[in-house]
C-alpha cells in the first residue's frame, strides 16, 4: 500500500523533495537503513520496510501515526501530540494508504 501511494510501483520515481524509488526514500533515511542504491528495488523495499517497522513500533503499533510519520516526519507527529499533523497532504496520504491496505487485505480473503 505504501509503494502504491509513494511511487505507483515506479522504481525510478523521484519526488520534488528528493525522495527516490519505490518507497520514496530520502538520502538520510536510506543511509540509516543501509540502502546504497535507492533506485534498486530490493534495497529500497528493504530499507523502506525497516523504516516503516521502526515507525510502527515507535508509535505503539498505531498504523495511522506510523504512516503520518512516514509522510510528514516523526517530529511532526510528536509536535502535534502524537496525532496526525493537520497537513492536508499527510491526512490524505494516511487515508489513501489505509484504503489501499484494506483493499489488498480483502482481495486476499
């Protein structure tokens, strides 16, 4: 669901902020999670998944907060009292990823 929302499955996607690849990793995040080539799908997915796992744990398994932190940064979520920041982009992002996630889970049932 994150890959669909972030890059629409394009391993060469680049955002205006400089995020790259399937999970749209920023350079510092890629370094932190051992990603040497952000355009390499396997490295990008592994690094992005590790980052997302960290955020899920950081926010006590609250997937909405983890996704908000993935989009806006964990500092933004903390500044707003462990709530989804009032940024339209982030609020739409969380709704979109959760909808993709629910659809994917239903399709497997």
